[in-house]
C-alpha cells in the first residue's frame, strides 16, 4: 500500500483519473471559462436522479386523461398529450408549479440492461453490468455529457445507497472496467468539493479523505477479489490519485468563486449525524452549490437503493426491499409507503428546481439551461425485466430537446413499430448537445424493430 509520502511524489502526468478528468489543457480551459458562466449565456447542465424499487408506469399517468386516452395508455399505445390542461398525480403535487417545465416520458425499454434488484452502472451505460468491475463496458452517459462541457470535476456523483459514509464506489463509470467514485456523506462532499474556497487545513483534509479512499478502501477490496481484470482495474483506480494534485492546483484559481458558493450545512450533518431525509436535503444544497460555483455541469444523485434504510420520513424506518415485496409498514400498506417516498422525492426535486430558478444566469436563470432526469434505476417494478423505464424530465427554456416541456408522451409498446429504447433516448440527448455518436449503448437482441440512433422528433 502506498503511503502519503509516496502519494505526494507520484507523477502528475497521468490525467485519466477517477474524477473523470480528461487532458490537462482541456481542464485549464474549463477553469478559465467557468467563472464567467454567471454573466454569460450559460452552459448546458444535466442532473440525473436515480431511485430504486422501480416506478410503476400507471403511477405517472395524469388523472384527468379522457377514458379513450386512459385505455390507450393501458394498452401501451402511442400518446403525445399537452399536460397544461391535465391534473398530475397527487404525489407530484410538490412540482405542480413547475408543470410548464415537465414532461412525463413512458415506454422506453431497457432489456439490454441488467434489471432486477441492483443495476450498478447498467441503466446509465446501457449495458449488462453487475457488481464486478470487469462487467463495466463504457463510460456512462452522464460522464460523457460531463466531458462535453468540461469543468474541474467534469462529473460529480452523490449517493445515499446502503447508508454508506465518506467516499465510495459510484454507479456511474468513466470507461471500461472503471467505476466512478461517489460522495456518500454530505461532510465528505463538502470538504472535498469546496476545499479551494475554505481554510487550508480543510483543503489538506480533503486531500487526505480522497487519498484514504483510494489507497486503503480500494486496496483492501482488491485483496478480496479473485478476478484478474477487476484487480487490474482497482490497481489503476488507486494509481490515478496524482490527477487530484493537478486539479487542486487549478481549483485555486477559482477560490473566490468557490468561496462565494460554499453551501451552509449544519455542523451535525457534516459530522455524519443525520437521518436519510436530512442527508438527502443536504445533498441538494451541495448539488446546487457545485453548479453555481462552476465545479461541474453534470451531477448524478442516487437518492436511494434497496439497501437504504429510510429514517426521518415516517414514524418507522422504511426497509425498501420489504416494501418492494408488498410488505406493509406496521399497518401502512406498501403502496402507501411507496407514495410517501415518491412525494418526498418530488419535494427534493422542487427544492432543486426552485434553487436553479432563483440563480441568475445571462438574461435568465440557471434553470433555463438545465435538464433534470428522474428515473427508476431498475425500471418499471421491483423485479423489473426492462420492458419500461419511465422518466420525469424537467427542463428550462434553452434546452435542445423539443419534447422536454409540458408533455405526456407514451412511445409505442415493445416490439411495435416506433418503439424506442434507453439507448435511443441517450443517443438523442448526446446528439442534441453536439455528440455525433451513431448509437449509444448496447442493442436489444430480441427487439425486431429498428433500434439504432436518436429519436428524431425529440431533437429541436
């Protein structure tokens, strides 16, 4: 295992680190331009909000659809409806005031992905992926978007999975056999992301936190694996810490901008004393501050996974796996518990959108350039097979997706003409924002209709 002195002596030549750093000149350019974002036209931003336990498609249907449209929806026939004149499901009430920025997207399939309980990199990389690092096939779409609009961190990942602490392996990926890292506690994110805008001691402590994760946690994990490829990846993962030195030097140029956007987080939360609900709200504050400071333009936030034990929402702690299997919570039906969880998520989304809309940028606000995607990581049910992955999309005035505002869209059913996949959806986003990739992700070998390329009608 490397010690701190060895770490500080490593070369800064290798700049392909776990934080998604590209090449040094590109990073210099990002630092040079990011401070002007608040007074310029604005840059595109993307926020991926992952939830576990599936999301029943029936739960997203506007309640005031006509009987004919309800029947079409039940039959999974194509629909494209203006939601201005329709009522949203009750659990979406916290975001009802943002309905002009909302699209509900139904019908995307993801049978080329690993569904079920834990999906790991699968739903963001559109591939089969399991816990083993060797199964990761490519950089996930969120990381690809971060590289298109570079910033010092390019892509930031936050997670409430399994009630972990500190810095952990994330659910995004930066390349084949290369998982991203994620901040699992607000204190770790706070100290590492905003170090350049705080006192020197905190800056040094942030270095030590990430270094500890890389040199100890991963090295320890490496001793437990018999997979040669996985072991090799973990070795590369730990060996890339030198990129942190280069990035931190560049972040010093943004110190005043970062200092002006350090989030206000309660001391107890920074010391890892919180409920899951407090943790989730603190992460929203950190997410907003990271965007405002110019640290990143892309954030992936795992709100929960089946290992997350929810405390602070209801009287009793919620075990998500039990709820997924229909078990009640001390007399409260599982479906009602699921409704409480979704409603809570919408409160988080509302705080996020409100914060972006309150942040001036150019002649408008930061939200004008933002796309928020709320998705169930494992598709349509607790034990999903990937027939559907519903999305809520909230987007501002300047987005380059023509479908991203005021719509309820159901795409044609699986294997019917016009059906689209998760790969088509991510190809659409990448193409719309300047990445010419022909098709992102794996194909579904069982799908008989054409599944290559973007969804053309979704691009402005």
